[in-house]
């Protein structure tokens, strides 16, 4: 269980895949706003791995966007010397 939790937050999809049981089904009760109706969502091991893989890719895109915004902020701040320091994003 600890492997799953650590893997979710570190983004280690391969390790997370090894730590989950093939027949796992995670169920979550969700209450819809407005209607107050409760629904049960189910996620299989495959669903969870795919979701985490997509989330990891989205995080990379957001991090790259943050670097770009930081560079643009430096550029628009009126600084004479422009520097770009690429960062490695995992």
C-alpha cells in the first residue's frame, strides 16, 4: 500500500503498476453539487495507471509553461540582459 501512495506522488508509474493487484477495483462515492445525488465511481488498476500517466504528462506541460512565463516576466520587466536557463524536467 505504501508503494502505491509513494508512487502516486512521485510519478513512478512503473513501480505503481507492480505494486497494484491485477484485479484491483477502487470505488469512490461522489456527491454531485446541485442535485445532491450520490454516485459510485469505479477505477480498475489499468484506469489508475492510465490516469497517473496522463497526470504526469500534464504536470510536465505545466512546468514548461511556468518556465516560459518566468522568462517572459523577466523579458517584460525591462531588464537589458536576457538570460535563459533551461531546467531539466523529468
